[in-house]
């Protein structure tokens, strides 16, 4: 009986540690995305539109579909006269955020 209880206890502890691991991983990813978006804002506000396009393109390619990443890329493409690219990015953003008034 004691062996069964200790196995159940060990399995329970393993689940707790697994949940803590995934929670920490999620917080780390979220923190990195927030920092990345802050960096994009800083670049945009500094007039470094090519850098915004470069870094947002890399983020999008790696799976970042945050609205602000796409939005800043669109605005930067417009700023440097890349209308066709801005339209393409806008169409992509509309797929992820069809109800957002900023892209309608």
C-alpha cells in the first residue's frame, strides 16, 4: 500500500513540475514578444522603417502573429513607399484580425 501511495505522490509531483515548466516557458515567450514589439515601436518612432520591416518580417516568419507586429510593418512599408508590400501585409493581417477596425 505504501508503494502505491508513493507512486501516486511521485506522479502528482511530476505533473506539478511539468505544469510549472510550461507556465514558465509561456511567460518567457510572452515576455520576448512584448520586448520585440517595444523594440519595433522604438525603431518606428526613430524613423528606422527599414529596420522595422526587417525585424517584423523575421518575427512573422518565426510565427509571431501579434497585431502590432503586422501593423508596424504595414505602416513602415507605407512610409518608405512600398505600397504593394503594405497591401500584402495588410491582407495577411486581415486573415488573423478580421474584426479590427484599424485594418478594415
